[in-house]
């Protein structure tokens, strides 16, 4: 009788642990499986306190400020800095496809489109020699030849 009484709590605890693990695995999967987010807005420059600052000062981070006012902080990298530094874009308005790997604290850029005069354009850099497309300026990552800036009205 006492043996059975001792056995039951142990089983329950083990079952609870299995449920907890399953929940953990589920929430992890939900986070890493986040769908891409398409956000239109204006490029904003952030200081070290993550408050908006002038883009003339070297900004600590870049963000896309959605039309709703919500800030999407962009992961540091070439794709983000291109938005600020590429003068041929001639705009601070963008439509970005974003993906977060940390529950919305920062976003990686999956796809970059510019908005100019209310129209959306695709843009990229192209190496004719290698037939390679990138979203960041600079020499071709393959043959180091200069790449060509191209833009075209977006189809969607
Ligand atoms: Zn090349």
C-alpha cells in the first residue's frame, strides 16, 4: 500500500516534466518558425539608448518606423547600412520583409524594396560576369568586379 502511494507522485512528476519539455519545445518551435513580416515605413536612426536620433550622427542602430509608428529595430549588417548609405536609392521610405529570431526585439532583413513617390521598387546589385544578385553594394563577392545598381518597379 505504501509502495503504491510512493510510486504515484513519482509518475506524476515525471509526467509533469514531460509536459513541461513538450511546452518548451513547442514555444521554441513557434518562435523560430515565425512568419516573415512585411513592413512599410521610414528608415529611422537610433542612438545607443535606442531613441530616434539624427542620421548625420553615426547611428548605433537602424530601424524601420512603420506607418503605425512602431519601430522595428534592424539587425546590424550590410543590408541595413545599405539603406542609409546608398545614395542611388534617393529615399528613406522602404518596404522590408523582416524576420525576427528573438521574439521581435530585432529583425533580420529578408528582402529590401524602396518606396519612392508612393511606388514600390525592387533594387539589387548585379554582376554580369557571374550572374549574381546581391542587396548590398560593393564589388562582386565572387569575382570582385564592380557590380551594377539596378532597380525596377515591383510586380506586387
Ligand atoms: Zn562576379
